[in-house]
C-alpha cells in the first residue's frame, strides 16, 4: 500500500467528493452533506497511513461540526412548522373578529341614528375626565365631565345632543380628552371604536377593515367588545 499523507489526501478527496461546502449548507442539503462526510471518513480510514493514523480528536471535531449543522437545519425546519401553525391560528382568530367591535387609537366619534360611542385610555387614575366634542367644521358642540375614573381603557356613549340639549344630525364628529387628579394632569388618549367588516391578509400579517376608519393591523387593537 502506498503511503499517503493524511492532510494532502484529505484536501484532494474533498475536491473530488465535493466536501461539505458552504453552498451545500446554504441550499439546505443536509442529508447530502452527511453522505459525503461519511464517504470521506470511510475513505480516510481505509487509506490511512499505518504509521500516521487518523487523529481521534480531529474525527470527533468533524463529527461535532456535522452534528451542529444538522441540528441547526432541524431547528430551522421546526421553526418553519411553528410559524406556519402560528399563521394558521392567527388567521382563524382574525376571521372570528368579523362583526366584532374593537377599540383603536384615534379621536373619531361618528354618530349613527343619534348614538355614538368611543373610548379613553388613562395612564393613571383621575378624579376629573373631561371630553370636548366638535363637529366636522371644528366647532365645539358639547363638553362633558365624565367624573372620576381608574387607570386603563374605558368607553363612553354620547346621545348626540349639544350643550343646549338640541339633537344634532348624524355625521362625523371628533373629540379630545383632558384628565387630572388633585389638579395635576394625567396622560389621557382618545380612542375610537369601529366594527370589523372584513379581514385582509397583508404582507406583514392580517389587517382588519373597519369601514370608514380604514384598515388597521391586528396588533393595533387595544380592546375587543
């Protein structure tokens, strides 16, 4: 048997067999990589120099590297399946939203058949919460004090009357909110409430169609009624 230098032979055999190239790894051909590695390992063992046998530590390192690559590929496959399952679950959850009312950030207060509803988010408790309602021209039509409220989100209803008790026509109104406790301001955010009429799959997830409020991401929903 001819004496073959392990280092030179390994390099030559990698060139012939194809080795575990980065291209193969990128393509995800893990099974092909395992076959090539085992073919290379068996060839090295059959043709090793009796006076300079294969280094056990080197073989162990190569096996560990192959195991790591295989493990990463299996992890990627598992994550792909999990994401697919999550996407399906989100689709079912989004579909169940049709016909439901949701609260999102915004100050629109549309009135239909003399009734209107909206929400408010308080960063802390307040002993005074006041809303100011304006019509489409920006004119103030009503100012109401909602009294003391705890921190968090809540909703209120407006009967469509102005400060003099006159019934206002249906249409688009807006509102602003101010809150305080002990005379100190409390962060308060207006929130609008709309009904989900349809669910649309977007590039970044599912969108809820709220009619005149437009489309919003599922993650933008603050509360569901």
